[in-house]
């Protein structure tokens, strides 16, 4: 950690990042709740370079670079998880064509799956979110033929054997039953292709409709299909925390 004479005062950086007012940021520093590059800062007036400094408040990463973009897209059914398609089929890239930033999608949703897809230009975060070793949880709502037996959840939690090896969910619960169908929630950190569809089919309940509703602590909520929103500071911080950054 270095006090950069060419940098910006830490309390101003925190204020610009939306953490707190400058006066409140000074209080955070006095209380030892701010760290820069892994070391707690208690002195006022320290200068940092927002392009290189790694800043945490209460253990949560604060994104201070103004060139970083973090977006949540509610991907509609029929849209490919690619930034371009040589056959001009609808794709994720269509939704960000007018943006100057070079963005890429974090992971994929197959064309028939709807829901939450993250877009960013932060390669380090994206790589970690996609890497299975960090076990970032993803939540899906699946409509399947019903009724669903009481043993299905246990089978999925214990693990089922697929053609490319065993797979298990982190949690499973019944959400609703209606007219020969059921709505179930599946939470897992697996990222293999069509993993949710394949697991549910293996236990006798092929997916009729699938929506991803959550990644880590980022929720789809009531976001309309095809709409994009910027992640807020706590959401970005939670993603960084989930992958150890």
C-alpha cells in the first residue's frame, strides 16, 4: 500500500463511489473500517490511485474505477448467449450494441432458458464467477410435469449420474403445484451445459420452462424480459466477496 502523491484523497474516492458522504467516509476511516491493498487505513488525507487501489469497507470490495461496467440482463427465451451471431439470430450482443464499452457475458444460458445473465468488462471478476472452484450459487425456477415425488429433492441433493459424471444440487424445494405441472426451485454451483435440464430429466421431470432468478446475491426480481439494469454497489461488492476479491 502506498500513499500516492498524484492520487485522490481516499475520502473523496469513497464519496464518489457512493459509499458515504466525505464526512461520513472520514468517520469510517477513523473507525478502522477501510482498507487499501489489504491494509487498514486510519490516517486522514491518504491519496490513492482509483485505477489500481483495491479498497474494502467493512470487508466488502468497493469498486472505484469509473471504467468498469456491471449489468444484469433478463435474457428472453430464444436469445443466444453470444455477443454476435453469424446467422443474424437474436443474441445478447443485440442488447448492448449502442454501448461504447466492450462487454461480454458471464457464463451462458441456453436459448430456451430465460432469466438473469450478467454482462461486464471486468475480466478478472467474470473469470472467477465462471470458475467452478469458487462455487458461486445460481438459482433457477423450473416448470416440470407433476406431481413431483417427495424423494426427488433427496435424490438431487445426494447426486445423480449423468453421461459426463455425477452431479448434485445444493438445494431443492417445491414452490407450487398446478394442473399436472409443478414449479420447483433448484440451487447449484455447477456450470456444465444444460445441467439443470439434464438433472431434472434424469429424475423423471423434464423441464418445460426454465428461468434463472439469482446469481450469488444478485436477484432478477421483477425485471422485465429484455431489460438491462446496472448493478448497485452492494451487489457488485457481494460478487467480489463471493470469489475472494
